[in-house]
C-alpha cells in the first residue's frame, strides 16, 4: 500500500498535546477507511504538522482527518522509504 506524508501549514498556536489528541482521533476512525496513520511530527515554532500514513490513496487519508477532527492537510506527497 502506498505511503504518504501530509503537511499541515499555518497552524498558529499548535501544540504537541493538541496534535497528540487529534492523532488519537485519527486512530479511532482510520480502520473504516483502510488507512494506517504511522507517525506524526510537530513543529510548534513554524506552526506545521507532518503525518506519515499508509493509505490506498491520498483521498482516503483526507477522509480520516475530516471525520476525526476536520484538520485537512495543505499538501500530500507519496513517499518511499530508503
């Protein structure tokens, strides 16, 4: 299954605690969309969040974010480890 990195920009005031909460919500609904959120990273100073997700397509990953908390990514990139 493809692996994607999504990027959330302009998240002024974002905190690691708030992103941990949103990630937990993603994990609760990801199964019904065939998605597996692997990891996330937060840059509080820059107001950015990065999510690594295994999904059949970018739209499936976006559906999880939309249903779980409504915070949609600004960019989604297919990535390959190595």
